[in-house]
């Protein structure tokens, strides 16, 4: 959670955070070393009622590290690309 607060900087902590399954969990679990398993972090996220809020926060703020909303950096990149393509197709 400390890294989440660092990522937020001086901004107000989002209201969804208080309901997150990760409250009280070691934040290092969500920021594994390169190549380390993300399985445990994603398991914490799996049943979280604010998972989508967390994911949208990460996408809106271009979070490049960690597990947010149950997705790794690579998974969020793919989602961003897919959303961009969908918007382009809808616009044409």
C-alpha cells in the first residue's frame, strides 16, 4: 500500500482504496521482481469488489509497474492497445 501512496503522490487517496482486498497485504506482493510470479497478487485481486476501479486508476495514470486490478504491466499494455483500436474503429 505504501507504493500505492507513493504513486498517488500528494493526490487524495481514491475512495475505492478503503474497500480493496489488498489493504493490509504486504505491498511487495504487488510489485514482484522481474520474472517473479504474480499469481499470489492476482489471487488477492480476483474477488476484490473494487478490482475494476483499481484497474481503471492504473490505466488512467499509466502505471507501468506492479499488479493493479489483477493485471500485470504487460496485460494492461495489451488492454490499452485493444481499447485504442476499438476507439479508432468506432470513429471510422
